[in-house]
C-alpha cells in the first residue's frame, strides 16, 4: 500500500514540476514566471519529498528529503522576493492586463 501512495505522490510532484517548467516558458512577464516557479515548483518538490519519505527505510532516508524540503521552503520565498524587487526597480515590462496599486512608484528606489 505504501508503494502506491509513494507512486501517487511522486507522479503528482512530477506533474507540478512540469507545470512549473511550462509556466516559466509560456507565461508573459517576470512576475508571472516567478509566481509559477515558486508556487508550482514548491508544491511539486513537496510532493516528491513526501513520496520519498513514505518509501524511506531508515531514519537517514527519512530525514534527507525533509531537509531538502525545509531548505526549499526557506529559500524560495526569499529568492522570489529578490527577483521581483529587482524587476520592479529595473522597470521590467509587464503584461498590459497587469495592474499596480496607487503609490507604488514611491518604492522604485
């Protein structure tokens, strides 16, 4: 039974990782691409790590995917914030449908 659960988690994680990759290729501006990479990529990695943890035979095999997941959760938001901040300050082009809150120009240091 655990083999089936692990297989389902790995397939689901692989699907979300492929969706994140397609989002990086297909979406229009840096903000949408950043969103696809962080949201779908993190969910995909979480499912893959969970699948690996389900199949773990000892504590070492259980802790390694957990550490990978914790590292990804700790670094993905920081990286996405820095990419978004740099794009915002460099006036990167956005899609015509993308709106901005009033007063955002004050933050373009």
